[in-house]
C-alpha cells in the first residue's frame, strides 16, 4: 500500500493570524516572511496546560524581540492598561489584537454558550463609540461590540469546561492585548540579509539553552519527544493521560504555527539565494510539516475520544515530524555562522 | 454499481440525534452531524453515484475511521473504479486505499483525499457532496453557521477487474460513510 502523504499544514493560532493581517497592511507581501524569521522550540517548566490558544513559542529571547531584530516587525504585548491604555490606543485609530473570552462576544456562536479564549482584531468603529471586532476563528466574522462588552470579554476567568471547550478554557484572559507595527520591507543586500538569518536560525536550533522558564533548542524538542512518547505508551485514560494530551496539544499548536511561517521565509530565502538544493529541502520541510499537523489534530481528538489505534497513528506522525526537524537542522548547518 | 454495506466495519459515531447531541465525537469539541439528515438505512445519490448508508442506532457507530481494516467484498464484483463518501476532520484528510482481486493482486493503490467536513453556510457543495442544514454541539444545541458536509471522492483504473478486497490505511481523521464500486457501464 502506498504510504500516507501528509495533508498540508494549514492551521495558525489566532494571534499569528491577526498579526499577519496587521503587518500585511504596513508591509504588503512581506508579512508572512517577517513572521517566519525564527526557529524555536521551548519546553516550559510550568504546566503545559497553562498555555492558551494565543500563546507564543517560549524562548529566552522572546519571539517579538527576535522578529524585531531580524525583520523590524514590532509586536508589543501588554497586560492591562497601566502602561498603555487599550482604549486610548483604539481611540487614536490603532488596530489592536485583543485576547477575549468569546462567551462575551455577542455576534459569535459561542456567545453565552462556551467559554473559550482566543485573540481578535479590534478597531474603533465610525463615531458612535462602538468597536469593530474581527474574529478570525473558523469562518471569520466581523461585527461591533460596545466597550463594556469588550471589557467583560477581556476580563473573563474563562472557567474550564471539559465538555464544550476541552482545550482553550481554564486560563484567565488577563486583559492581554498586542500591537503590531511593520515598515515596508526593503533590504540593500538581500543575499547577505538572508544568509545572516539562516545562520541565526541554525544557531537557535543547535544551541541548547535553559533557564527557570524552560529549555530550548532541538535538544529540548528531543526531551519533549521522549516525554510525550512515554505518556502515549502509558494508560489511555486517567487524569495524567488527559492532562498530557491537552498540554501537548497546547504546546505543539503555536510551535507548528511558527513553523508554517518559517517555511514561508525559507522558501523565499532559497529562491533569493538561487540555491536549488536548499529549495528542494525547504519544499520537503514544508510538505512534511503536515505530519506535525496530523499528529496535533489526532492528539486533540484524543482529548475527547481515546483508542489505542489513535496513539499508534500519533506516534507515527510525530516520528516523521521530528525527523523533519532533524533534517532541517542538517540543512541549515551549511549556513552556520562562524 | 455495487454499493458496499459498511455495517461490519462501523467504528465511529459522528452523527447524533437531537436527543443525544452531547455525545458527538466528530472532533475534540464534540460536534456532530444531525443524524436525522443523513439517510441511514437507505440510498443516497451524490453527483450521480449511489451510496448505501448503514442503519444507525442512537449512540452506536455510524461511519468508518480507517484504521488498517481489510474489507472483504462479497461476490467480487467487476469494477473500473471506486467512489468513497467521506469527509476530513479538522480539514482535508488523506488515506491510502488498495483494491485487490481474489488472488491478492493489486488492482489499484491510491491515496483518497477527503475535503474538510465544515463548510460555511451559504457555500454549499455542488454535486461533489452535500451539507446538512445545521451542526450539532455538545451543549445540546445546534447552529446553522458552519455546516457539516460529506464529499464524493473517486478513483478509476484502466481495465475492469473483480474486486474481492479493499484495504484501508490508517488515518483516524478520515471519516468514511459509504463505498460504491463503479462498474464498466
């Protein structure tokens, strides 16, 4: 029988999706590239279940700092309104990415039905004080909410609901919001620019680092691989198994998202360098991200429905996904900086 | 056309009646097809191809998730192709499929592609599939925003051959509702 080719990796977190939309308004055609100037794997030392739908991959150099340095894409994260007021920012005409509990967003199906947190785009509506909200989840929808409704959505505790929202509930929103700024993309020496970034990517893959928040690099990915495989080889049911499946899903999702954008950068880099070998490796990397997607989707499925055959499939897909990362490491080693 | 009865291989429940909506298992969020709208225990034409839906009992399996099953086909009918009625959980899904004759020879070895199960309301499939009027949620309600859909996928081979066995690969995100062997006519 022919082997199973992966379906394309396709799903992004709402934070990445919103950031790309804003960045695309300011840096047309370059937004996805600028979001992909990072290879990262961060294994948090804190419980994985504390991650949210809009968490960014963990790294001692936060992703926004790396993206700012490498592509001048500036993502700022705020908690609350002490430093900068969200409503002042919106009143000044800005578009913000705002974390919400959709339970409080009247025009969405989850309104007063399901506590589930994600990020939405918010901007001032025309004159009447209401706010225009674009929710990119599922079939994107846009409508207005009152400032009071937005405040309730920003302040929700998002109580855990294992039945209706087994993944993206259980962690308070905490009035988190983001801004994104980019400049029209322009570099003097494209080949030099690309080579430097490929070198940085290799460095952050190859270098193992750790701090009080977690461990990082491909060695951290190998550690996570052993941890997850041990959990999948254990009992199907029980609190520990369920927590591991939920936590691993929450970790793998933003990590996959960052790789989808990384793939866009790598494809452009390979073409800019005219490197046919790199082009081939990058296309294979992008294709094989589908194994990560399949493993993640099946892992999420097991949060509700578990059977041994599912775990066999997940382990197989994860093994292919890990091999894909190891292959990228070898490919990028050719671009290691001195 | 030979309509395959999938009853012996049903292993997943992705449709619920109104009385059992909390038991949906189409995805991690417990959504499900409205069972009343799927023609269980009868024939359904999709794009000119008939499919047989096995009988559905509340709470019981109604579809097949490919987990490496080998389907013996009674009478080894002659066919020049195969049609699957299917959908992909969490978006497009693929699964290897192999059709074999009575001597164990491979007739066709291909990858079936199932489009994603959800379509936005107002963008219903043409004759490539059909969508239900609403989606069941585990909170014991239903909405008509994202609609669950099933799709027809076909694969043809060059010479008529007697199909005695169909082997499915493994992909638990691929949902199979019906199989029809396409005859030379």
